[in-house]
C-alpha cells in the first residue's frame, strides 16, 4: 500500500515538470555553445575543399548516410512485425524512408504521425501507435549499447546497457507506460487504452527479444558513424584518436540529440555535445567544419530519399 502511494506521488511529481521547457532550454544552450566556439575559431575555419582529391570520400560518407536510413527503415518494419502485425509487403520500408524528412519539421513528431496513420490502415490502433512510439527507444538502446564500449575507459559506461534490459516481451509494457507519461497528450488525443490487459489483447508480441530489429538499429548507428568518421578524416587527416573513443562519443552525442525533440533531427544538440565531449583532442576548427559538412551530407541523404514524398504532398496542395 505504501509503495502504491509513493508510486502515485512520483508520477504526479513527474507530470508537473515542464519537460518541454527544459528541452527548449537545453536546445538553445546547445546552439549558443556551438555558436560561441564557431565564432571563437572563425579565423581558423575554412570551408574550402578540393573536390578532385576529397570528393570521393565525401561521396562515400553520403552513401553510408543513405544506407543508414534504409537500415533504420528495415528495423522499423521488424518492430511492427514484432508487435504482431501480419503485413509483409516492403512498402512499410519505402514509406518510412519517404517520411524521414518530416523529422526536420519543428515539433519533431510529424514523421511519427504519418507512420502511425499508415500502419493503422493495415493493422489495429494499438500496434500502429506503440510500434511508432517505441522506435526511438530501439535507437536509443542501440546507441547506448555502442556507447557502453566506453567501459574500457571508465566503469560508468557499463550502466548504458540498462535500456536494453527492458527491451523484451516481459518488460516492454513498462517502457511504453513510461513513454505514456511523457506522451500523455498524444495518448489522450488518440484515445488509446492505458490498461495492460487491453495492451496484451491487442498486441501479440512474437518473440522474447526483437533480435532483427535491434541488430539493424545497431547497424544503423554504425553506418552513420562510418559516414561521420570518413568526413572527419577528410577534414582532419592527422586524426590519431582511438576509433572506439570516437564511436563512444558519437553514440552519446547522437543519443542526446535523439532524446531532446526540441531540436529537429538533433540539429545543434548533436554538434554541441560532440564538440564538448571531444574537447581538445582535435583542433576545434577542424571538428566544427567536419560537423557542419556532416550535417549537410546527412540532411541531403534524407532529402534525396524523401523527395518523392515531398513532391506528392505539393501536388496534393496544388
């Protein structure tokens, strides 16, 4: 009885916290941090690049960014199947890719909204909502697992495997319930039941652990990292940093950008965090140029694959 009362008080306390305001403050602070370092090093920053010499490396970075989007799309397909959806056609993958550009729209939810409506047409309300809602948790668990390789530098990184512990049939409802806490308005809008019995009746999770979806999320992060690593070595050829160290700080920075939805696609937050974590190990002018080019490359990859979706939307408006 005492536990239930304390648990209710805990949830009431969390609901009173303005997480949206805190995320906005963190977003603005990150942008300021990056801008301060940018203008501090502006005399040493040069965006000139020899495309004859380095064009092939930037093209490789672009290709790995494209590949990462496809891996992420297939991961979502397997997430939907893990929740019990019987639909097998690959247009789930193509629809995911086409709507990926919507993550850059302010609010950071419109790609989820489009995907929710798409899945709802071929399945039930519960599968559509929860398979869409849980996808960032899969990405976060994969990124944290890669970041946990930092245990070779500090024991603290071992705790980053904790999100993975809950990624199974027995505990996934607890994750969704916590996400419910932060997405309460969305749940009320969609009129979804918060009952565990209702969840279990509508959701038929197929296996204990979503191995295919999770492994593809890890490959997604790795492909993204390879694109970044190629870009870094293009602009800083004297790079001697441990590749594991770079993977750890890349995964952490990307995760923080994912957690803070006030930033469309983590813009500004990923860059500021990576700049902070890397410290003085690489000249700031070099890492700033690399981060800006990598952001342009990854955004161009999203735009290229989402172009048909944008054209269709424009045609409908005309």
